[in-house]
């Protein structure tokens, strides 16, 4: 790909919440031009979610990126096939001819992230997916950044910056912070003066989901029903917010296991759920002193934007520094699809040799391109 014309790209995201696959289609040149075409989510069944959780435990033994101990090789194959099925279903649902798609950005599933050891592992077979879809696939987008001295995460800031640049004038009050509250939360700070500033801020939905799954046998706290009946446990909140992570300079990133779920006897289901919501919001607000200046507009994407307690705490905290908090939909974005869209955008940037990360977003030594291109093998099938 050598031209700068806009092309159709599909992005695939299976995040730290491990609830399913987000598929998004955008038309982009990998720079300022972005047109969002459509998006859809495909949930994992309970049995596969359990396999993913077991895979995270097996992945703790990984010492080098290509290693697949235990059942991880089989899990990688099945994960890849589910992504192929999701793309096909998405194409049918949206009435899209896949032959018109130029590239697929494939995140895979992060099973291990140890930036201190320059080790990050996302399972997902890019070549198998390329063969299954008969499309070019860009995958393994974090490795080059780590090789350049970066954290390997977050990589979405390039896309966040493009979205901010395209906001309607009434929302284009800079500086802007785009926050994604997934299993782990991350922030991108955008102004006109410099490269985006970004880092992981702390636990997002992961602790809440793990807590209610274990203690209430439900996958997540839908509509915040449990948390709204609880109160914030000060000692528990202080335990999490006193973590050494918050004192670390930026850039910085997290593994899913860097913050662990509370013990069963910590408090009632409702009180702990409410406290973990408070922690998720305060962790984001702790980012403010690490930014060039307090954001004037906070745009919140990811599943956490739907949790009333998290949003209320974030709104209250942002007021302290004169910030306004809105959900992605308030500025005509899709908060569920942002990360999948980002992977489509990054795939186009990868094919054009454009940077996916900067020293201010991951700590890499220089603006760094990345990604591995897999082209379909003639006559191959998954």
C-alpha cells in the first residue's frame, strides 16, 4: 500500500474483559481521514470465556513470545477461528462485500503483559485468519514498540488523536482527554502543541467483573444495580489507590493481574462493587497531575461508561479541575467500537509505514511503526 487514499479496513478487538469480539469497519487513510461505517459485537459463550480465563493462568509460564504452554496453542487456533466467524457474520449483517476490504487489523487476546521484562503476548494466528478470510491481516502490533524500548501499550492514542481532530467545533475544546474504561483503563491527552500523551491509568471493569462473577454469579454489574446499593469502603479504596503503580512516571502500562480481586470476606457484594467503581474513577483522576495540564473535556469510551457509579464519580472528580465529562455518544462517537475501530486504523498506518506509537505514549525511543503483515496463501484454508 503506497497511496494515501482512504481504504476500507476492519478492526477486531478482544479485550481484557474477555466478553467477546468487537468488529468495526472504517474508511481511512490512516491519518486525518476517518469515516466510521459500522460495528457489531459477538459475545463469547460461557465455556469459551472459561477457557480464556484458564489460558491466562497457563500464560504465566511464558518466558518468550512464541511459547504456547499447555492448551494455549489450541486456544489460539480456536480464538482465531472465532474471529473469522465474527467477520463473516458481521459482513452478512452489515451487507458488506469482504472483497472490498483492504486490510484487517487483528489484536488477538492479550494473555500476558510484562513491560518490565519487554514481554507482551497476544494469542491469535494472523496467517490463519488471513487464509480463512482471504484478506490481508496486520497483527502482532505491540512487538515493534517493545523492541524500540516502549511499553507496548497503549496503542490506541493514534486513533484517539484522529477522532479529536475531527470533533465538531463545539466539542473541540482542547486539551481533551479520551478515556477508555475496559478491563484496564487508559487515557490519551490531545492538544495542538505536541504528540499525544497516553498511559494506562489503573483497573477499569476487570476487578468489578471478577468480583461479581465470583460472589454473585453474574458476569457484570448490569446498570450498576449492585453498586448503587453499596457504600465506599475507605480502607479497601485506600489499599488499591495506594499502589506503587500510581507513583510511577509515564509512560506506563498494566497487566490484568497487576491488581487482584478482593478476598471474599472483604465486605458485602454491594459495598465492594461500589468501592471498585470508586477506585476505577479515582484511578483515572490520578492521571491529571501527570498530564501537561488538566483536560477541559473528558470523552469516555468502553464498557465502563455505562456504569452509573463510575461515571458519577468521574464527573464529580473532573469538576475539581474544571473539566467536563461526556460519553463517546455525546460527541457522535461509538463508545463500544472505539478500540476495534482503532485496530482498523492502526492496520492502515502499519501498511503505510506510519508510527503506531510515540515516546509520549509508550516510552519508545522514537516514533515507531509496527505490525506484522500476513497475506492469504493461495489455496490455503484454516
